[in-house]
């Protein structure tokens, strides 16, 4: 199970800039969500609002992330 993140409210200009920078740098959706402390869906929604392309991680990357969460 992926960790749940609670609602954090409105996005700040600094968070928008971090989102832009990380997307431009080729970061995966789950990495951006972790860095911002927001859910992947929140990050995807914000990127869509800002007309930014989002790159989801391939399945094997996500499976490794889930395994690391389980093992601690």
C-alpha cells in the first residue's frame, strides 16, 4: 500500500516552481509527490492545470517503491 497524504490546501508559487523544475528534470510522478508531500493524484491534477506534461513511472519502478515501503 502506498502511503496516504492528507490534504495540504492551496498550492504555493514555490511548490509550482518545484513541480516545474522536477518535471523539466525528468523526475517521476511518485518522486515529485514525495518531495512535495502531496499525493500523486494531486501532483498530476496540478500539472494538468498548469499545462505541464507528467511522466508516470514504469511498473517495475513502482513495484520497487512498494517493496521499499513494506521493508522499511
